[in-house]
C-alpha cells in the first residue's frame, strides 16, 4: 500500500531548479501550481461523477448540492483536507527541515588532515 504522507515528502535528487530570482516567488508559484493541478483533476472527476449519477437517474445535481455530511463523514473530510494541505505545502516543510537540520559540519580531525594533505 502506498503511504501518501511519505510520498508527499519525497524530494528529487539534486538541486531544485529555480526560474525566478526571488525564492519566495518561486515558492508561491510551486504551491499555486500544485493546487491548480489537484483542483483540475478533482474538478474533472466530480463532473464525471455528477453526469453519470444524473444520467442514470440516481441523483440530481441539486441533491448533491444539498448533501449534509454526518459527523463521521465530516471528520473523514477534515483528515483528508489536512493531508491535502500537507502535500501542497511540502516544499515549505522540506525547506524548514533543511534549516532545522543543517549539514553535518562536525568532521573527524583525521579526515580533515587527509583532505588537506591531498591539496598540497
């Protein structure tokens, strides 16, 4: 089974490609494009479901619009929304983690000496 939370936090190898000089603009663009992609797929699927349900006489679009979820259904939706936001903001989360866990600068003195002797 695929763990969506782990998959959302995966990152590509190598440096992230930046297209704008301002990293904040890049960040906002990446988040916006992730949301746009998710929304486009969701909108297409919802449209398909509504058309199929209506064409088969199962539900009308008005009935769908009037649906009131149960507390359990609302709770399930809330969990999905939290996971969704985590996927959308994964770039920000990864950058925060990188700041909180800087590269290891505590190198062994012997390793440093060997490296320095190679440069001569």
